[in-house]
């Protein structure tokens, strides 16, 4: 099986959904080529600038991450005409962005948009997604087969050393512009519990979150975004984490990746009750704040009770150890093989209508 995995960009999304599993599969002997697009797939355009033909491509399957352009729609049938299976990879519910999400306008009005993405899903041989809720959303507009492959973490996260620092830290990582109204669900209880326990709030990415949560200026610590390879080390500057999520269709489709990262690093956390975090809760990983006041009580327990916190650290580590790419990359390979079979079956049906 020869695979071309075309990344949408070099972001964390590309790393977790294509780069990390592909690197493990490459070590196992699977022929996977990672590409940002444009350099590997040779296309020819007509006078209107539309892709009209392609060079012969030596791949069995091509994975397109967030195929959301007219170029993708023009290229997919040309790839399939060559007998190449096409897989669309999607990791978020782009059809349910919150009103104030920084990417909403871009994906509704830009050259990359949800309408192209939906059409690409209808044309594909297989779609891979990270959660059952996202699969359910996509099934409303396409009959294309969908595989749920949950996000994983690199095995190295399990042994990431902790940085030495004074005091106890409650932390969050993210960008409020891509998490609109998420932090607000904590109801102001994060500053209250930090002050009551002598803990410090620490954010990775931006200091804007501190003001949204209700902290006073100069009361908190933060670190700017770091390169992806340094991310686990930066995240490991926290003792307890928070994963607040506004209950919405967009967040319901999000994976439990943040909680899994915390668990792998030995950072117990409190999260909102989305279906993904309720799944972790059933495994004894993390705590759930169903009501605003529980952000105070659950965090206080983790901060003040060392034995209680250690129990969650151990359970989190045990769960995360089974959710690594080293254990689960085969699921990506199986999905790509299923896409190849699906393409062959479609070709047989087209060339021989009597074949069922």
C-alpha cells in the first residue's frame, strides 16, 4: 500500500491526525509520504485556472486533510479515475462553529469553506474523523463510509520530565479566540479556588484567559506558544489542568485530546461534561464539573488532597499508555486499506453493473 497524506498545514491538527500516525507506520514499513500539497501532486489547469488533468500518480490512496477548496473538488475525481482511493480527514465540526469563533467567517466565506468540504465528503471513498459526534454530523449530508479514529498521543509524552518551579499551579492551554465562551463556564470559581488554596493560575498560549476567568492583572503566569516539539514540556508546568467547554454542537464534536495530553503528563484535570470527557470520566480519568460551583469543589479536592490527586495521576497514566500512536497507528492503516477496497468495489460496480 502506497499512501500520500496531504496535510492542510503544519499545525497541531496535522501533527495529531496525519504526521504522528504516519511516522509510526513508516517505521513499521508502511509506504507513507507526507506532503503539504502542490509539490507532489502534479496538476494541469485550463484557461480558467481550474484543475483539468493530472500526471499519473503512483499511490493506492491519497488522504486529503480538510479538503475545502475548489482545487480539491476538481482533483478528487481525477485521482479516482486513476484508481486511487481518496480519504477525507476531518478533526472538527466546521459546520457548527460558535458565533464568535475566529475561523467561522474564513470557513463560511473564504476560498476554503464548509460547502466545498461537504462536497468533498460526498465524493470521497472514506472519511476519517476523531469522534462519534463528528461522524454523526457528517452522516447528515453524505452516505460515504466514515471511520472514527480517536486522537492519540506520542509515547514520549508519558516520560516527559517536569520543570521545577515553586508553588502549585492550576493551568489551561489554548486561545480564547478559538474557544469563545468556553472559559466563562467556570463561573469565576477558578480565581476563587486559587486564592483559597494559595495556588497560581498558569496559562500556555496567551494571558487573555486570565482576565476572562476573573483574575486581577499581575495575579497569574503565562507562557507564549512554543514549537510543537516543546509543547509537552511547556504543558508540564502545571499541577492540575482545566478543560472548560461550553455545551454546544461544536464542542460536543471535539475529542478529549486535551484531557489525554494532561493524563499522559500526569496532570489530573477538571473538565466540562461533553460526551468525550464523560467517556474519560468512566475510565477514572479526570473529574467532571457539571455545575459551575463544581469547578471550585473539584479543583479544591485535587489541590488539597495529595493522595486523591495521586490516584487520578496513576489512572490517567494507565489510560494514556494504551492511547499512544505506537499502539494505535494501525487503525489509520486499516482505514486506508478499507478505502482502497471501497474504491475497487465502486470501480467494479461501474464497469460491471451486474456485480452486487
